[in-house]
């Protein structure tokens, strides 16, 4: 593997950083180059982007100041489990 090449594993670890615009320098170039030719990693990135957007939408629908996005998602899951007739 060359200096500008990244593996699927290395790219997968960097996808969140890519979405958030946090990758810099050589790592950014490696990930971009890998994504340009790897349909599997492109699909993974697209799936992650959809998930992040969905989670942001959930937070925007019912904003609160109780805690983190994870706390908000867990609260909504718990609310759903008590409203569907299940215990």
C-alpha cells in the first residue's frame, strides 16, 4: 500500500471525521482517494451520513436541554416502548 493509499479499515475509522470536516492533511487525502474508488466505503459513508442526519432531525423535532444527543435518542426510545403497549 502506497503513501497515499488507505485500507477499508483505516477509511472506516475516519468516516465520522470526514463527515464533520475534521480530517486534515495526508489523512484527508488518503481517505478521499480511497473513497473515490471503493464503492463499499462510499456506501458506508452514505449510510453514516443518513444516520447522522436522522439523529439531528430527531433532536430538532423535540429540542431539550436535558443532555446529549444520545440521551435524547434513548429518551425517545423509552417513550416509544411505553406508548406501544409493551412493558
